[in-house]
C-alpha cells in the first residue's frame, strides 16, 4: 500500500514572515493526519524559516528547484547540498513553469534528479501535457517523453529509485480552474505506472508514488484519491492558505 503524499508548491509567493505564519496556522489543522506525508515547498529564501517553523511536526519542507552542480560560478543558482543543509527533504524538478519560462528540458531534469539523489533529497519529478498537446491526441506521447527521458540511466543501486515521486500535472489544468476528471487523471496515472514498470519492473513500480497536480482543491481531492493509481497531490494555489491546504491533506 502506497502512503499518500500531499505537497504544496508555493511558487513565487509568501515571504519569510508569511511562510512562518502559514505553517503555524497549518500545524494544528493537520496534526491528526498520521497516514499521509505532508510537505510544503517555499521560495528558497523562506526555506530555513519554514524548516524551523515545522520542526517537530509532521510537515516536511522541499525546494522548488536546484542546479545540478555542487558549487561554482553559477550566479543565482542553488545546489542540492545547500537545500539539504537548510533542512529540505524534497525538491521539485521539471515543473511545467520551469520548462515554459526557463528552458528546462528532459536532459536538465535528468541531471537535476541525479544531483538531488547525490545530495540526499527526494525528487518530485513533474510531467504533463499542454492543452494543445491534449487536444492533438499527444498526451501519452508527451508523458512518455517526459518520464522515460527524465529518468534515463537513473537505476538501482546507484540511485535510490524508491524515493522518486512523479507528479502528473496537465499544464492546461494548472492555475486555470480546470481540472482533469478523475477518469482522465487515472488514465494517465495508470499509463505512467506502466512506463515505470517497463523501466524498473512491477515490484518497484508498484511502490512509486504518483501525485496529481492541477487545480486540486478540498472539494475534488477525495474523488481523485479514490483512483487506484493516484497517490497524492502537488497543490498550487490551494496550498497558500492553511485552511484550504488542510482540507486537501485531511481528505
């Protein structure tokens, strides 16, 4: 049985004071959620404050991105070691916004996943199609491209593959108010599990968690989580308020 995992991607929102306040408000609302993993992913500047605010609770902290080198002349970048030393357990890699606005590719995602593992971080690897790609019947092609090429040469025993989390985020459902139906989401999640089975074998693929992301809210999380291959959610806007995020965690 895969343990559910709900993570909040705060994107470029909430300063240090706001991050601490949100976590302080969230703690009592989710303290009874003992059967689910919970994480928040603040902006890098707020990570240490978030880690301190969440200390001793069931809330973990993750980064929103990392660079694949450990150090060097890479102005503005943050390494996996830096995130780990700040107290992060997870890191989001390959989010569609990184692909759309900052030139992220399967190749750079692959490098970042390897760097995350080397730093002791658990990667949340984002995959998903645009509206044009879905309407063009290319959903499975795009998802296969993202999954297979992002995970190229990432195998046991060099990398702890069991810690990989895949986040299926249909780009057309991010921040638009649109949500894939539970049937649409399950169809793609089942396909991703099939791809993971081809890459790693059934036993390992059955252990890997696949989150859904795309306008997830308290009023649709329950039906999504009822699907056999949906193991959690990567939440955007609804993770920016304690009560709405808690409503998802406590599905």
